[in-house]
C-alpha cells in the first residue's frame, strides 16, 4: 500500500476496481492525499499534492470524481481520440470490417446516468469544486481520453440520434475560481460539453484534441490572463468551439478549429485580448463573433474558410444564421482586424437569403474599429457531396481550379457604427459604409 509516496497508479490502488468504476478509485486516492497531507506549513512546505497515473486501458466511470485539492495532476499515456461520429454514420453491418470501433489510450468512459432534471455539473466526469482562500491552484489534466460514448434523442427530426450532440455529459467541470490550471494533451469526444471553466486566472488549455462534442471549450463567469493554444477543436452545429465571456487578456492562438460548431470563436464582453494565427473552417456564417461591447481586441493573421457541408448525413443542419450576418461579426469598439485571409467558397444556390451577397466582415455596432489589409476571396465551389466524411471534406478543401468568382461584400459597417477605419480590405463596390461617419481607403483595382 502506497503511504509514503505522492505517486499513485490507479491499477495498483487497493480500494475499488479502476476498470469498473474509476471514479471510486480516484476519489479514494484523493481522500488518502487529504488524510496524509494535513500540515499547511511543515518545513516551508507540507502539501505538495500528488500525481495520479492512468495506464492505457478502458476505465468505466460510474461515480463522479470530485477534486477539491490543489497541486494534483491526473495523467495518462495517450489521448486516444478517434472519430466516433464517422463510425456511428457507417452502416452497422460494416462495423466488423473496421480496424477500431472506440477511442483508445488511457480512456475514461463517462457512464453517469443522465436525467433532464439534473444540474449541469452532475454528469461531469471530473467536478472541481472548492471555495474559500486561497483559490484552488495548479490542478492538471494531461494525456488521457474522456469519452461520452453516445448521444441521445433531442426530440428533433434528426434520423440518427448519434448526430444530436446531446447527452447531458461533461468531461471536466471547474465550478469555482482557480489559478494556474492546465489542460494539455487531452482527448475529449462525444460529450455535450467538453470543458467548462468558471472564473479562470492564468489558465492553460494547450495541445488538446477536443472534437465531436456539443460544445468544446466554455470559459464562463469571468477570467483573465489565460491561453487557448495549439488545440484541434470542432464542436457540433448547436454549440461553441471556443466560447469566452467577461474575459480580459486571453490569448487564442495557433488552433485548428474545424467544423461544425455554430461558431468557431465567440467572445462575449471580452476585452484587450488576442486572436491570432488560427486556422478556422466552418460550414456556416458567424465564424468569429464579438458581442456585448467586446472591445480593444486584436484579430490578426488568421485564415478563415467558409464552405458548404459536404457530408450528406449532416447537410440538414446549420446554425440558423444568414450569410448577410458575416463571417466575422463585431459589436464593440476599438478592435483591430488586421492581415487576415478570408475564403468564402460556396455555390450561389446555397447563399441565404437568395440573391444576396455574403458578407465577410460585419460591424453591427461600435466605433473606432480598425480594419486593415485583409484579403477576401469569394468563389463558387463546384464540389460534390459524399457519403464519406473524410473523402468528401478533403475533396472540397483541395478544389481551387475552375472556380467562378462569387459576388460578395468584404466589409459592411452598419448605420449604428461610426468613426471606423477600413483600409485595403476590399474594392469600393465590395464595401458598404457611411463615408460621412467612417474612413475608407479601398483596395485599388486594375483598370
């Protein structure tokens, strides 16, 4: 029995069975840590925390894991992500021919039972909850998989319940103010909510694979001085890939955010933050949204691609927004939109409303926004749909020849906005604004 070490292997712990209920095992380990580490000031230390290790295996979770201690690291040996969505849309008679059916690595299977009357946090595999002073600090989740297994019916007309992105389950739910948490190398799949964090300070979300979740990353409450970097992310058509509210000084950089979230990045009352060097791909308008006076943010050196869903099972869905809403929509002041590339690659028959020009950058309200040196490309797609998600999408992405130009509006400044500056981000006929209230230098054209 490990009584003199702060390293725990769940497969060697004497209480519970990690393969049938990993929750019971980890809760027991945390209880042991708290029993052994009681002195808050022993030789200038006393509570170093611990590491809990999950070797590669399938760990069924029937008891929620509750974390209320600092300096705890839970680590595995492999994020284990594989596409459950593709597999669930393959005819079941073909499953015996597949190399794998389920995610792997160090994998926790969230089997918590869901009731529509449950509180949101009740079906989280990990529930981090501690109030008081100081804030809970330096908890790390690293290099393992949390799998929600299945989605369920949402009462809609969706013929395959595995495509609803609804099951009430969350991977990690951090309920209280905390400091210097780190989520890295994780695989989160088939959860309605991958990661929910309230009141974050100096949070790191780095190098994770969070996809095929209803919502991927939700930073709620308030927060500051955090980063979301180098992740592969893709939410469902109802939810957020990255959502942040009441935040300052957040860095969102070097992420590859793929479809089919209702938005790629959604900032709600976020100030003085940076979105840079991201690859953003969406099947819907409203890719990046700044709302509720999100101000003094810099959006630079990102690549935006908006095209049509090529995979037949998902073509019945969208996010409900019109193409006149814009790929980048702004409610805020003093934001800088500099040096981004936008590609709108879609056939005109799929533009909503019919006969309207799609909008790329749309300032709906606010003043003194600076929009400069953005390149906007709009072309017809000339691509075909397919039953294979991978093949259909790759074929669509690689199509660059024999595409006719598509009429579009690169920048629209609504009448509620004034004192904005637009430089070299579209020709004169591609920009709509009141020149008495806003400054414009259009991109030159070849005569």
